[in-house]
C-alpha cells in the first residue's frame, strides 16, 4: 500500500500549482492520499479530481472553525468514524477507517506550542481505545525530540529565537518545546519517518532558494503498535517538482496490504 500526506498550501489554487500537483500525483499512483489546507475545495471538486487519479472514495472535512479543510481519498471505501473541530483543535481531526485500518488526519495549530500540547493530549486520550492498526498523519506543526540532535547541530534554537514567528511557534522558556510530540510518543505512537539524519519537510523552494533556512520536520506519519505488524515506513519526498507545489514537502508512506 502506497500512501501520501500533503499540506498543499492554501488549496493549491493557482493554475500552475494545481496542474503541477495533479501531474505529480498521477505519476505516483497512490492507494490513499491525505491532505491539509484544502482551502475553498468542495466535495464535488475533490471527488472529481481524485477519481481521475484512481481514488474514487473521498471525504472532505470542511470546518466551521477554519478555512483549512482536511481531506482523504482512497482506492478503497472510506468509513467515517469521527470528526471534530471543537477546542482545543485549531483546524480539526478527521478519523476514518479504510481496509480495517484507522486513519486520523489532522493539522495542528501553527501558533504556540502550548496549544499543541492540548491538541496532542486530546489525540493521545482519543486513540487509547483503538487497538486495531492506526496511523495518525498530518502537518503537526511540532518538532520531535527524536530529531533533537540534528536541531542542536543546525543551531535551530538560536535561529528560531531570533525570528518572531518561529520563536512564537516552537520556543517555550528559551528552549524548543518538544512536549506535543512527546505526548504522542508516550501514548504509544511510533514515528516511522525517523532516519539517519533530519528528513526535513520545510522549507521548500516555492519562493526561490531559501535564505539561511531553518530546516524542520513538522509533517509526519505516526502509527500504533498494531500497525507496526504491517512494516510501515515513511519518507519526505523532495524534488524539483514538489519544490514548486507547496511550502511543505509531501510525506510518502508504505506498508503491507492488510
């Protein structure tokens, strides 16, 4: 099974980016695709475009609290289990079941890490009752303690402190706040994208060559213990085409068919 999770930046609404996105997706032949930031998409458009890619089953979660819709498409039937955009969720959480596997798609707050502490605590609590294979995927906007050595080497903290938005987003009491991701790991989720070195998902080259960039991994696929039996792995796709589609790189995953 081949799967992608992609934050497509404000719905990918320019003709150029839209065309690039679908040309790229067509070549990948995914079985399942999760999306963040599906701004201004309708259920009809999502269904029509995904059908062209061989994924005729779709679910678009359009929230009252945020224009940044969440979506999932699949070659296989999708059963909606739950969706919420109630506090503490900034954008929302969508839970579906495909082929006996639970998929949770979310997009956590881009602002203070303390907000994400609340969001991840809510997710951690929610997944405790699910014992079948489960994958949580999305733009989690949070840094992982598993990448800590790379951030130390890259002086990420010092750079973030000097930049207003990064400082607000990731720094708490003068340190990078890893607690949101730690909460998910402590809840029994496993990071299937951890590698020898930092597999960054941000920034891309959508605005040209980044100047003194802070390379971070904030897009993830996390799985529970039951899902580990299906040998899941994920990696960030970075190439010239996806450099121009979004400000995030897509996460590609694969696992044994259930």
